C-alpha cells in the first residue's frame, strides 16, 4: 500500500484516515492499542501525527490488514521483532514503488 500524503511536519487525523482509507475511529483505536503511536495534541485536543507516527501506522496497517495478524499478534510481533519487521517493511515498500514505476513505464510504451 502506498500512502499519498504531502511532506509536512504534522498531519490531522482526517488526513491520516483518508490516506489509509479507514475511519478516524480506527486510527484512534490503534492509538490506544499500540504504544508506538503517540500523536501530539494541540490546545483543542486535536491529534497531530508526525511522519514517524505515519510510518508506525503503515507498519500496523500492513500487519493487521494485509498480513491478517490479530491485534495481539501484531503487538507481539512489533515488540519482539521490531527492527527486523521495520527493515522488511521498508524493503517491501521500495519494491512496491519500483513495481509501480515499471508498470507505469510499460503502460507508456
């Protein structure tokens, strides 16, 4: 899955939910369930997600929605093998990006 968000310092919960094509309630739920997601809150209490939060949400989305992990399984996987999982996830993202570019080139021919 490729997330299309502009380069910014902070993202609103609506922007994040739209990028992942999920409800804002799911983002809030994952925030409560996973300790790695810690958005900042402004004076009004609105959540502001950093690029690091977005990367963690991408990883959680991949584990839960794509690979079919349960929430408990994803938590265990994140804590036990976080570094290995992150590196594998980054490799998968790069390969998906390369594939998309190659498909785009093929379509242009």
